[in-house]
């Protein structure tokens, strides 16, 4: 009988272990990469994510970005990662000898020294590391480097300099950011250990809770691979050479080129190309931009602007609308963000088109009123002077972007005119706002 009870007990233990193993296999796999700061908070993160994720990290200190490039393939291995939480930074700011050897006592060192990696080198390394991690299909979380309170002056600022470089890159790549620098700085005197670099037990618990929460947040979101697949499926519905041509819900059975759709596709594809450049993406950007530029004067008056390919109410076909034109301008401005993409003549053509549109609206479409002024709903001469706030507001956004990004390409008289119109429109928008329970609202028409 004891043997039977022992066998049953053993079976139950083995069965429980097998079930637990299968359950663990189904949990998302999370990888932490980082230096000794991450070594300190890894176990608190593991406890926080128990039952939620299977946590891994290299047994070694991941040091600096140069070391990361040498070891990243080994750290990633062949397995599937759902989330990678990563950081490099402190070691990149170490002072080293010309040959690269670490200087452990800078105050007593008499020879030549340099920072291990300049901001430019740091960015270059991070780009390659991010490329490698994204190839795994994992969702990434960048952790800003924590402050080194034992430093002062420029040496203290070296961390913030590299954090700024990293944040800019992560935003370009649409990567989640866990700002551990801002999180820990106000509590450094209580959370850091005596060396003012690493963290004590309290600090590691706080960091662990913060890192675990950032991982849970990303795990709860739709996987990027699914989003990319959804985008590809949606994009496949738009012909590559004529991405703005199709049906309109307002005109059943009519297939036509829609300027608004060309503008939206241009924005989406230009932004995608910045992150994931490809031959197909390049062609789509060019086709959308070319159509917009070649069809900017379809209205009967021959003036610049974009509208609908069919008559709508009292407005004839191709009447230019403020809201449609604003969406097209945003597409062209997004296209200009692609550095090195356009030849100089192409770039100047886009800039000139945007300037010409603004000049027409500022000179011909402006209506004084509401302590400032606004742009009319459309260019049609019989159209009422409606102040439909959404359309001028979108146009204002495009003008403000142009002023911020390309003001130097515009002659001074035009810059002054644009600035006056932007100021007047902003005043009119503020004059028509209604506060309801402390939140701002605007009527569809300001009259």
C-alpha cells in the first residue's frame, strides 16, 4: 500500500510538473538586455511577472553598445522573443585610453583620454542593435540610462546627451520608451547605493516594478507583427501606381482619383518608408506624390488646390476645398521628411507647390472675423463664407509645419503674410471655443 501511495504521489508530482512546463511554454518570452543596473532589477522583474511572462537575460553584463554588437546574436539565440527590454549607455560614457582600455581613476590619470563612444558612434551602434532585435519579431522597449550622481558638469550630462540620441532614434522607429532616468532622478539620494551609480534594494524593487509594468503594457498591446500584417492587407487594396483611385461612398458606382486619398496614402507610405525602407515603398511614395503634383490645377479656374472628382451639392467637380487641400499638404510635408529621397529639382517642386497653395489661400480665401480671421470652406465663388473650424484648423497645422520646417525657403514678404494669417486664424479658433466641464469644444460652424 505505501508503494501504491508513493507511486500515486510521484505520478501527481510528475503530472503537475508537466502541466506547469506546458503552461510556461505558452507564456510570452521576455528578454532583458543591459548593464549592471539591469542585473540589479532583473529578479524583482521576474517576481513581478511570475505567471505572466517567462523572463530571460544573459548571465553576463551587456556593457556598452560596441560589446553589444559583438554579442547580440548569441544573446538573441534562435528562440522566439515576444518582448525585449533593453539599454546601453553607462559604459558608452566611460573615459578610455586611446587604445580603448578603461581608465578607472580619471583624476589621477595623466595621459590622453576620450569618451568610449561619441553620440554619433552611439547612434550608429544602436541602429544596428535595433535592426538585429527587430529581426526576431519581438516588440521592443528602450530604457533610458539612469543618472550617475557621482559625476558633475559635462560628465554628468554625458548620460542625458546619449539618452537624447536614443529617444530620437526610438521615436523614429516607433519603439516604446521606459524613461528610467526621469523615474529615478528625483529619488536618487534614497534609491542609489553609496557609489551613486548602482541601486540599493529599495531602488531595485522600484525599478523592477517600473520595468515589469512597462513589459505588461506592451504585452497587452496588439503584436506589431499583427499590425504590420493588417497594414499590408489594407495597403494591398490600393493599386501601387494609382493608390488614390477607387470608389467613393457618396457616389455609388463612380471610380475616380481622389486627391484626399492620395494625400493620406502619401503620408502613410512616407512615414512607413522612414522606418522600413523598401523598393515597393519608394515606388508608392513617388506615385502618390507625382499624381498630387501633376493634378494640382484640375478646377475650372485653373488655380492650385485639390477637391473632389465629382460635383457635390452646389459645388462643381474639382472645386478646391480647404480640408482636402490641407490633407494633401500634410502628405507633401511628410514626403519632404525623407532625407536623400528626392533630387534637388523634385524637392524644390514640392516646396514651391506648398508655397503656392498657401499664397492662394492667404490672398484669396481669407475672411476677417472672430477677432482674427479664417479660410473659407471652398474656393467656389458662390460658396457661403462658413467658418467650419475643422478645415481651417487642419490648414493651420500644415502651415505651422511648413513654417517650422521650411521657413528659410520662403521669401521674407511671404513669410510675414503666412505668419499674420496663422496668428489671425489661431485667434479666431480661440475666440470660438466653448468650455464644457473644463474641456474645449467647437461647433461645426463658427456662426
